[in-house]
C-alpha cells in the first residue's frame, strides 16, 4: 500500500491558505500528521494546470489567441505559487514522505484540435512539445522542493464535457507514451512514474490495450481508476492481464449535501475494502476541501462536489470522505501489505500487515442490526460488536 488520501485541488489549497495561521497549522497537522488525533493522510493528487475545482481555467503555458509556444518559452508554474505550492510545502514539512500524483485535465488550448479548454484532443504535431511540458512540470516542482512521485497522462480521457477536459483514446495515449513521454523522461533522468488511463472501471480495455503494446508498457508503472462506471472487481481484470503492473484508485466523489451513513458505508465497502482486495495500492477521495457552497469551481465545473472538509473562514466541518479515509490512513501506513482474511458477506473486511509488524483489520457491518463477531489471528482471539452500518478498525 502506498497510501490513502484526497485530491488537493487548487480550490482546496485556496481555502486552506485563506485560514488564519493557527487554524491552518492545526488543520494541516490533523490531516497529515501521525500523532494524537491526526488522521495521517499519506497520498495526495494534484492537478497539472487547473482542474475543474480551481477558481479559473489555466495551463502552465497560456498564450494569446492565435499564438503557439512550441519552445515552451512561456512555461511557468506561477499560477500555483499563490496557494498550491505554499500549502504543499507546509504539508511536506509535516510529512516529508507524502506521495504526490499529478494529473492534467487538459493540455494548453493551443495544442488542441478545438483550441478550447473543453474537450478536443491533442494534435499529433504537439506530442513532443507536450512531453516536454510534463518534463518541465516535474523539474519546476522539484526546484520548489516538491517531488512528484507519479503522473497520469490525462484525467478522464474518455470524457470531454468538463471544463477543462481533453479526450485521448487508448491508441493515442500509447503512441504519446512510447514515442514521446517515456523517452523524454528517460533523457531528462526523471524517475516519476507514468500511470495510464485514470478513468472508469467499465473500460478496462483501455489500459489493457496500452499494456499490450510492448513499446509503451516498458515506460508504464500501472493503471489508475475512478468508479463512476463499472465495478471495483473489474480492476482485477487489468491485474490478471498484466500482474507486473500496478493498480491505483485515484478519484471518487461524494455528492453534496452528502448522506453520512450511506456514503461512509458505500465508500468503505467499495473502495477501502473492495479497492484493496482488487489490487489498489492507494485510495483517493475527490476532493479535500470546499466551501459551504461547494466552491470554488470553474465555469461548468463540478458544483456539487462535497469536500472531505468544508472550510468557512477558519471554521472546519468534517464530512464523510474525512472519516472514510481516516479509518485507513491513520493505521494502514505506507508500506503496509494486504494479507489474507475472511470477509463474510454481512461483515466485509480487509486486513493488512504494517511495516512495524502490526495487524490492521477494517470491518464494515453491512446490515442494520448490531453484530457480534470474533477475530482470530495466529493464536490471538478477541470479540467485538459493531452497530448496523458502523465501521471498525482493529489494530494489534
């Protein structure tokens, strides 16, 4: 397991950065520390350029209409200097081993077939330039003391209706990786992982197509998934087809205003437990923070995405995703290994061995009545009760 966490969107960073100093420090330690009441998030997803949960649409190389910048002379991560970079630096001061995954929602519009932030595709003539855009991004963040552990090529490459968004078919992603991005990372001595797909579980043919391409697969660490379509068990198809490549779970939203009991039960059962059983090395919720109106977002971006926390001034409300992630992140630390365990239908469960040798068991009572049960492990036996719909994390 590499970690559990959320997407630190530009909007999330803006809200955190607007808090007063004492409140902000306390919140960051609660979210990313490992002591006391901290929940220990250990993996974050950030956007390369803007996502739809920024206050505006931008890339790192925006030029005037009708112009292009094939030499990337105007490339700059300055849009992230106001909020995202300062917040990331504070998080890394709390947890220097935090894993960061970068995902673009779109290439700069001048590289696209429709010259628009919504939809369109990457023009083949700019594949090489866009590969250098990724190189410059990883290098610029490194210069700020921020290591990008992995990137995905495109957020939701089969959906072009978000703002921003970009469509990239499997054959296009394979060509981009094997001919341009993979060699560009190698030439620049960049060891940031390349992760493919980053979309719904109902299209496992997409990552399998790329991994079947021997020239592309040598640059690929694994495949990333969302679950707005398909079943969590579909992820095992990709693992079974290419067991040497990793599986990641990178996004699932909670819709505002949220239903605490239903949301916690579904997400723990499906993602924390189900994702871990189906080879996911991480589980990430979408997104970390929003305000009471589920702002900020771009024009046309998600207006009902409930953050793991709601920030109003310096007041913080903890929402379902906070508790979903906390049940795992605090106890299943990076480097933990999923181990075999029983998982009865009424008590779905998943077990881990931590780097320190402890056992962690996460159990959901999937019924309405209180259930008593026994936990047996290597001669250790104890009993517990869980109320209907409740989640328990057991450590010994």
